[in-house]
């Protein structure tokens, strides 16, 4: 691909970002050089902690779908008990587990109960700034997202199982992959991305619909996605290519959307105005390269400016480290495997206040890759 100029995202005001987007700004690729006048950051370095966490009661994890970190640096793990092998079921851990930073077990809860519709396939878990836990799923009828207290008390459900009417439906979701609450606006941003192809925003207290958008800020459609456009078109597909796998909002008010099928991360303002995108592993073609999807998730470094953007690259089994302001690729780590520090099917990520990174895996039928790994931040390259 022809190299393109880089849009500065992180430090500009929303007004400038919108202006750049409106003027048809060039789209950076993952090998882009720093913008003029900027100095490349030194990438952070990490070391895997193979002893983290301590799982009690001889419990066994199924596929570990998601991980989130709360204000106390407690780590919340969402896993899928129903993906265990038959001989492991009697040792199944509960779906939601809380650990402290050292990996000590705190509590566990979750699963089907009266009063709400638990997802048939757990997928995204998020701890919001007020300490509420949000759970979504990617099962065939998982058209809902749930809100709980940290103690596991049910608070609210948005959407109903099996009720989705597609991308125009503002009451129901369609196999939502991930959610994130932006503190300043108290809005819930949902990557509604296995059945639909959109980001949809709700009030985090009432669950009322506020707005939604597709790739490039387009109106999301129900047309069948065309994965070939992720590779063939210079700009990528005009709509998200399922699954839309994660959405995260930075402190300075930009929404980073992991278009896993589209092999890219797209960046928007809070109102859904498209700003820029960065492609992730466009050379990755199935079946030689996993299933050919890449941008599984993102996380921000936890310094004041959130200097680094971490992207979990599913089919290439690595974490990619970008300068968040320039989208310059700084470093990568990881490879396919089951040893500590290697990855099976890499899924979701989160960072704690000290910069440590937590990464989950959902490899089917492989107990050694149904795990969450902690990567301790050491310094910089």
C-alpha cells in the first residue's frame, strides 16, 4: 500500500478532528512514520507473569472471553463454562471472577437466573467508572446486554433475547461483542458486532437509545458483509465487516472501534464522526493465516495522555503497540503457542493503573490456551 500521511488524533480538539475528517484526511497505515515535528515514542516492554492468577477450588476455565480492570486494580474475568470438555464440567468456574492485582481470588458469580436473560455465549465484560459490571454475549439469540453491581446484583437489561430486528433496531442488540462506559457523558458504547455492524450508544443509567453509526460514520445496513473488500479496496469495506469486536473511548473523547473482520481500527468522535483508521495485518489471508481476521480488541496505556494504543491481533497471535496520537506502529510481541507469553486465539485486553496488560484467549478444546495472561510492564525500549 502507498504510504500516507498521519492524522494526529490524541491531542487535538474535537473541532480540529472533525475538520480533518471533513476535509478527506489521508488514512494512515500501520507502518506510517511520525507526523512532522513529532518524535517517535519508546515502546513499553512487558514480561509475562506465568503464575498469575491463582484459581481456587480446582476450578477450570472455559474459553476466557473478556477481561476488565476496576478502579482498585482488581481484574474481572469473564469466561465460558459451557465450552468446557464433558470431563471438566464438574470443575467449571462461575462465569465472572474477580482477582486482585497479585492474582488472589476475591469472588465469583454469574450465570442464568430469574429476572434477566443471561447470554448463551459470554463475550464482552466491562467495569464502568461507577463500579457496575456489564455483560454481553455472541450467542445466536443474544440480543441483550446486562448490568450488575460488583456483588452480582442485577441492575438493568437493555434488549431482549431473540428480539433483534437488525441494524435499524434501537431497542435490541444483535450478538453484542463488547461495551464501554465513557465517564464524562455517562454513555454506554456497544460494539454491536456479530449479528449487526454498528456502534450503538445508550444512556448508562436509563438504557435509553441515543445514537448509532457504521464504518466511516455511514448508516449501518443489513446487507451481507463482503470480507473481500477488507483486502481489495484501498479504503477497506464501506461497512464494518463482522464481527465488530470492541469499542473503547479515550480520555480525550475518541472512540476506537475494532473492526475484526475489516482488519482495521477505526477512530471516531463521540458523535460518530469518522476521523481516521489504521489497518491491522492486511496481509493475513485465511486459511494460511488463521481465519483471516485481525483487530480483535484494543486497550489504552494508563498514563495521563494514554500515549499507547494496544491492538490484539487475533490471527497473527500478537499484541501490537501503536503511538496513539500518530498510529505509528512501535512494537509487537507474542506468537502462536501455548507457553507463557504465547497466544492461542487472542481475544480481549485491558490495562491496569501501573501499565500492566491482561490478555485473554478463547482457543476451543485446548485447556492450555483457555486463560488470561498478565504482562507486567517493565519500562521502555
